[in-house]
């Protein structure tokens, strides 16, 4: 077991682990249900189903908010429990090397929380290394990131959209926008309540987003949704059109579009020239919204490349990285033999 390497992506929405030689070994909701304040009732997909349906004795927690660990104790419980599930008991995972994918535009204190979590966990790691998430996205897209060529990635996750420009294996500039999948769900909930007088939950909003959302109007699709009548309080079902979802999301998508354009306006002319040649690489769960490439393409006059399996780009790229026998020597890996090593991302904020 001492030779094993495990890639870790602790996302806002999902937790994913990749084990060298074995592929993705864990992929579940980043959610934990805690009973009587300290007893674990469920983690992952099982806990997520409980959200909004629990008695007062059970609390459902999402430990990561906006890409950073907001509830350390809950995340520790989740991490230990998930590895106990994979290995039978956590001591069997001891001695592994871990590579953790991190957002770029967060504070050094927020970054330190990720490796600290693993160091203090029951898995007793041999060492911990760090890598920026946009690097993983580029690796998933099979891009030669060590070349002197600018690459732009847009990762539309659960709580944040991470826009980054990469060159020579490093982050030239990056920005973390607090508009992404969860904000889309809230916008859908708000719009349907205001326009249809129907109160729906997060799960139903997500189903609508996945089912009929489009970044442009005129799709003429419909989907039934259940909810509670805002006026009578009684259960009610109505049909929602794709154009209604478009109206709900167009403001959020406009914010992301403007942020992409803002970064393009700030980069060096040489990098702009490179991006004209390569286009923009778009990934993340919400990259699956229909015609997102059309919207971004019309706004930027650039080719938009939606990655295959965009919801898994970070863990796929992380897997490609750790399958390299010499991964620890790569310039975009920040090795951590015993404690946190400051990220090489010069654009990261510090407290």
C-alpha cells in the first residue's frame, strides 16, 4: 500500500478520489447527515437524498462552500468515513501519497485547510502534494501545458466558476466568480415562484436545469415539475418551458460571460493571440447546459471547446497526472512532505 498514490478532489458538490492504477474509486455528493450532533447517519449520495426531509435530530451538512472548506469538523468526518468505506478501515489507507486539487483564487489560509485536513485524518498519509484545478482541467483536455502558449479554461462548478489562463505550466491569471450551478438552481426557484406561483425545491430546480436548460431561447421543450402552490399551500404540478428556464438563467450566464470577456481584455496581446488559435476550454457540471458554447462563442468571437465528461474533468486530469511515474518532479506540483508548502500561484490572495 505504501506505493499507492491517491488524487483528491474535494468539490463543493461532489467528492472524488482517484487511485493510481485503479481509476476513480469514489464519486459521491459532498454531503453528510449528522444525528444528535456527533453521530454519522449517512454520507455522500445517501445523505444528499435526506436534505430537506430530516427530523430535528438530524442535520444535513455540505462542508465545502464556494470551493473552500467551511465546516472542518464535518469534512473530517466525511473524509475518514469515506476511506473507511473504501478500505474497510482507515488504517489500510495509511502510507499512501496524496495529491490534492485546489482552486486558485482563494486565500493561503483557505488553501492550507485542504492538506491540513488530510494530515490530521485517520489515513496517516506518507506525503501530500498540491496542484491547481485549472492545471487538471488542461490535462483532462490533453493540452501540452508546458509550452509557451496561453490557454484559457472556464470551470463552471457548483458554487463557483473558475476562469484561468495557463502558460508554461503555471497560472498567469485566475478569477473565482460566485456564480455557478447552485446559483442557477436558486434563480430557477425564484423565477418559478414569481412567474408561476409555484414553490419548488432545490432537487426539482436541478432536474429542470439538467433536463431543459438552454443558454439561448427558442428550444420549445417542456418538463413537468411538482411543488407547492404559493397561494393555496396545496401540492401542484405544472409544465415548465425551456424558455422560462432561459429567462431564469440569462442574468447569471451574462455575469459569467462578462467575466470571461474581462479577463480576455486584461491578458497580454501574445496570450490573446494564442487563445484565438486554441479557443476557450469550458468544463464543470453546468457546462452541460445546452448551447452554452453558442452563447460564449457569440460573446467572444472565439471557438468554445466543451470538454467530454465535463463534470469529471478535474479528477480525470488529476488521474492523468498521478499515472505519470515522475509526477513529483513536474513543475506544477507543489510537494508537501510534512506540512503545507505555499502555492506557486502568484495571483493567489493572502490574508
